[in-house]
C-alpha cells in the first residue's frame, strides 16, 4: 500500500461516469490532518482524485455505504466492515493545464484514489478573472473562493431556489452586488413584488407607485388587444364572434390611428393595429361606447343610426368621465321625436370599463403621468431611458403597491416591453447585444405559475428564457416553490443555485431539472444551513456546496424579532391604525 497520507483506496467498479471505491482499511485515520487541516473521509459532496499518468481525474463523493452497490449472495468475499464510496466523475486536469469539466480518460479497476487537499481545490476553482465573480466560499474551506462565470450565469439564465428563510434574497443581493461592483457597464432590472430590495441597494434607482421622485408608470396602451379586452372589459379571445368584441377592436384601432404623430417618431398608419403600443385615451374609448349606448336618433332603423342622425345636445367631457348628452327620446311623445339607440352592444363593456377607470388603484396604468406619447409629453423611449438607460446600473421596479389582480399583467407588460426593446435594438451600440441586461424576478412562483393557463407574465418570461440570449437578455428567477414554476422556464435554466429546500416536491423538481447528473448532491438540500447553497450548472466549473456571505445593508426581509416584540406590553391607543388605514388607501407608506 502507498504511504501517501492522501491515499484513500482503490477502484473496484467503473460504470460510465460513476466509479466505486473501496476505502482501504489500512488508512491511519478516518479524519486525517493534512497541512494543519482536518479532512473527513467519505463526506458526501467532498472531492477525490485519481492519478493516471499526467492526468488527474476529479470526482465527487455521491454515496457512502458499507457494502458495494453490486454485492449479492455470491459476492460475499467483501469485508462488510469496510466502506465503499460512489464517486461521480466531474472533470480532469492534464499536466499543468487548467481544470476542465468532463472527462476524456476513465480510470479503471485498482487505480488509486486520493483525497483532494486544499491545493487541488485551488487548482479546480482557479483564479478570479475578468469573466467571473465571487459568489461565496466553499463549504469545506473558508479560504477557498468560489467563482461563477458571469457570461454563462446571465445569458444562459439562472435560478435561486430555496424554502422560505433559506437565504434567497441575501444570495440575490450578493450576486447583484458583485456584478454591479465589478462591471461598470452592467445593467439589471429587478422585479420586486414585496419592495424589499431598496434598502439593500442605496444607489439603485427605485420606481414605486405614488413615489414622489420616481413614480412607477406602466402605460396601459403597452397592452396588446387581447390584454386590453380582458383587462378593460373582461372579454376573452373566445368572444371573437360577439359584435361588441369586434366593435371594441375597431374603436381601439381607430383611436390608435388618430395618434400616429409621436415623440419617438411618426408611425405609418397602415402599420397600426389594435395590438400596436400606440397611446390612446382610455377615457375617450369609454366615452365612445357611452355615446353609442345613450344616443338618440332621428330614425328607428339601426343601420341609419349614425353620427349624422344623432340628436346631440352636448359632448360632455371625456377627461372627466362625463358622457355626451342627447335629446331624450322619452320627453317628446310626437312621431318625429328622437328614437332610442339600437346600439346596445356595449352595455356591459361600458359599465366594466367605467369602474376600472374610476378605481384609483389602477392609476399607474390609466393615468401614466406625462407618458402620453404626443408632442410635448413623454413617450416610450423616455420610459426606457429611465428604466434601463441611466448610469445607475440597477433599477428596482417595486411592485408592492400593484393590486394583486393586475400583478400578472404588470410583470407581463414590463417583461415584454424590455424584451421588445432588446429585440428591436439588438444591433444598437447602446443596448441589445452591445449592452446585455439581466432581468431578475423575485417571488417568481406567484406570477410564473405553471397551472395558470392565462398568465400573461408567464408567456412573456418564457419568451425571455427561450430567445433572450440571442440579443443580450438574461433572466434570473428567485422562488421558494420551484414545483409551481413553469416547466418551460426551469428547463431553460443553465445554473441552479439551490439553498435549503425542505419540500420533497420542490426537491425533485431541482433534481430533475439540474443539468448535471448529481442527484446525491441534490439530496443534501434539506440539510443545508441558512445561506448555504448547492450550485450546479453552466456557470460553475464544478458542482459545489458554497457558503454565501451575509450582506449589509440587507433587504428588508429579515425575520421580525418575535420574542423581543412579544416580551413587552403594547398599550392601547385609539389613534393606532389611522396611518395604516391611510397607507392602505393611498398604497403608500
Ligand atoms: N448567508 C447567510 N448567512 C447567515 N444568515 C443568513 C444568510 N442569508 C440569510 N441569512 C438570514 O436568514 C434570514 C432569511 O434570509 P432571506 O431573507 O435571504 O431568506 P429568503 O430565502 O429570501 O426568504 P423568503 O422566502 O421568506 O423571502 C435573514 O434573517 C438573514 O439574516
Ligand atoms: Mg426573500
């Protein structure tokens, strides 16, 4: 036997990427100390190496047992007191070259297996270069920084998954901070449904509903026709056969065509459809429907009831939601008195739309400040410049004031708008391929749910995951319920950062979607400590267990200090909750 202190044992079985090692019963200790460091033999997730000539093959311990995995009745020559390790081969290093993922040469029976010491780990993880950022320290060594390849992390997309309180938000902050500190031209848009990130990034530009400096506006006219119809009047594409649905489309197209002279440039009317993101007045749309419903006419014949035959008294005021006035068809009982409108199709649409327009919670959509597109106001290029064109590299879209029923469509609009800007700007020097962008989605399971067939955000985000890479758009999803997230999205995730995950359904999703075949490493997920992650996939040289540092300042997601709060008395005060109620009303803290 070798006297080498790192010697572990010999290979007894080789099966494609997995080898089985019989640990020598002559090794002096199960926990040898090498260069002052304690190593534990047979810890799942630790590395071992095999030397074949000038090639070093590295593997990761994925299972430990006291019998070889293929033992049976006739195979009793094995000493059942000994230990057997299953080792997943992960990469190799030829001579003095750098470590490479994947193996070209396989070890064989009786090849020696050695412990990996700190120096080997430094060889594997390599040095920090321009293309990588430090994500944390290796769990087995406090001195060993783990780097991830930023190009692959962003453009092949990534996911941060873990149960509540496992440290996802903190991990997100670590990664974003490393990116922002390292790359002067980087840019990130963070979709933050609970408004928890502004505190962690004092330098970021934060857009928020009702904010006095950077109010969040998402002009409703970014919606395509299906979205407008659903959102404004509750109609679905299946209503296509209904007269009111078709007329509604015509009205919208007509209003959009009236507005083709825009600040960003004039748009040819022939290209304008009900789907084009052209500004129009939602109030005028309501007013028009109201007009047809309430008009009185000089004729009873429906097809002769037109604008010319209407008996109009005044036009009302659409900006203030006052409908036009007509001479009443009831007031004069003579034969030639005005006649009631036969155009009652919009009856239910008009009512629904009026209640939408009067609901101040939707003001960020329907009253989008100066974003009117027409000369003298702001257009969509101003919105893009504010969101993704500023020198502040991180933009936080704080959606905490967005009513839950419109969260889906809001995330959908944001995503599609940024996607379109990257697609159509793909060759511009300042965006697209020439300045990639990362879109990060916190609490992704709430709006990217796989069971929701009508999810606008899911469709838009799936498109980013499928196509974004080609024009510089990468995505990061953060979620505590991976089993609820769209499978299309998870299948496109190149790098998984999996923190403690206790639910077995969620674990199996990570297991089946993780790109490397490392199920045993994934089995560790329920036992990880807070802030500890298993990272697998394209952006990391080798699947690793990593400790992520606790950041300061932090997102406002820290646990409340329950014991402290419950340990003191709280006096009654009838004025309590007044400001809370005002905040509920104004959707503003
Ligand atoms: N790397 C870390 N080291 C030590 N403590 C950590 C680490 N990361 C997070 N914590 C602690 O764990 C708690 C929860 O962290 P965090 O808010 O990041 O979890 P989360 O997974 O985002 O939870 P949620 O699903 O509820 O949003 C925090 O109070 C934080 O102080
Ligand atoms: Mg969180």
